[in-house]
C-alpha cells in the first residue's frame, strides 16, 4: 500500500547517489588531490571570508569569479560559467539541451554520472562502446553520428580508463553533428593540457568543456566546477540555473584559489610523478595489465580476482576503487603522496605474492 505522495514514474527505480568512505590510513579511491594548497592560501581565504557580508545574497552573476576564470583560462568571459561542482554544470547543460524527447550519447566505460544525470533530466541515453584500447576511432565516430543524438558526452581524460581522447575524433563528431552539443568533460584535463579541446570552441561553437576545481586546484571540499563554451551556450545555461546558486563562500574560495594557481600547478607535477611511478611499478608485476593514464589515477587488471585483491589491500590499510562491474576485473588507484604510493606498492606486491 502506497503511503504519502507519489513521485514521478520511475524515480524510485533510481538509487540515491552515495559515495561512502572507509576510515583507512591510505585512501586512494576517489581521485582527490592528495596535497592541500599551502598555508598562505588558507590564511588568505580565512581573511577574505571574514570580510564577506553573509547577511546579503551573493553576486548572482559571479562577476569577479568569472572574470578571474576567464583570465586564467584565456577564454572570453562571455563563454565562462561556474556552479557547484562540474556535476551541476553537466545538469544545467542537460536541462538546457536535453530533456523529454531528446537523447544523449556516451561512450562506455565512462563517468557513471553522465548517464545518471541524463536519466534524472528525462533525457534518453544512447549507450555506445569504446574499443578495447578505450580510444575513440573512426568506428565510434561513425556510430555516434548514425545515432544522431542531441548531446554527445566525451570524457577526456576518461574516467575510469585514464586516457585522453583524440582531438581529431572530437572535431569529427562536432562537425558531423552541428546541431548537437558535444560536452567534453575535462575534470582531469589539467593533467594532460595538450589534449584539451578548448582551442576547438572558436571554430566549433557546439563544443562545450566542463572542468572542476576538485582535482587540479585541490578544492574537492569547496565544490566548484566551471564551463568553457560559446557565449550562446552560456546564455542558455543561465536560463535554467537557480538564482544565487553559487554561495559567496564558494565564489571566494574560487577567487583565492585562482590567485594560487602557480602553487596548484606545482602540485600537478608531483602527482604526475607518482602516477607514472605507479604505472611503472605495476608493469613489473607478472600478468598485471596496466592502462595508460593521462589523469591522476591508474586503471589496472590484476592476474587474480579483483575483489580479493581489493580486500587484501584494505586489510593492509590501503583503499582503492573496485571497478570490476565497469571494466572486467579492474581496479583503479589514485596517485597519492609519495608515502601513500609507497604503502600501495608494498601492499599490492604482498597481496599478489600471497
């Protein structure tokens, strides 16, 4: 017997999104930046927050933050937008360009939130497959063009596989589907700047890029995402956004973080070193498959059951992500600090030797 109001049809078939954490010594399962920004950042942020008039609404147009983002990204300010994490940007794009009677195409395996957000916005999803090497090629471009979607998701570098996608494939999709919005999710883009699709926007205004402060700016806790696109796309997003959607606290965190982008860039280099070290060490282990990564994590397939390896690592205080339901028998490990990487490498060698 139903009690209370009835939700929309199908809603209760969707589980609430949850990403629980375990209390372990070495947490390498969520692709966060392992290093905080320096103390002078936190001091400057604390001083800036102290002076905020929190009894007033924030700047609904986020003028200071967008101007600073435009300058840092070298993109026209009319084509820049920000929201509460890149997931909110993706939701706004789906609200503007998706919805009932419209369809989004994506290439799997990829970021699970793309299909989830499409479903929540009543957007039909066309599931296409990446090839065995996870790199978009002519066949995949042909398949998505044949599907004729209204939105195409391209995750580059791709999560969970780690590889960037060829710019030639992104251009081919955008040109063959001029009336579709091609969303390039560059949440990990700062780890592979040469692979960014940003330069394509000027000649392909149906390409939109989403990015985040969570990885490259070490601000996962602040929840800031942003959009680089043609001004017309940003204008459409403004039509669906909520009023005063980004708090004064969040805007200030972004503004101060952009002043410290050189320090953030230095952290990227340290993370790449550990990512490459993980890849190199894993490749020395017998029968371990390691996929190339342009992100801050490494996807690998152990020679034995991934679930058992995951548990063995957890027993040794190291938490990684079991992605065997997405990529057969695969685990994903985030590049951590040097000591965290030490702990992971010691633990994985022990587990596989047992």
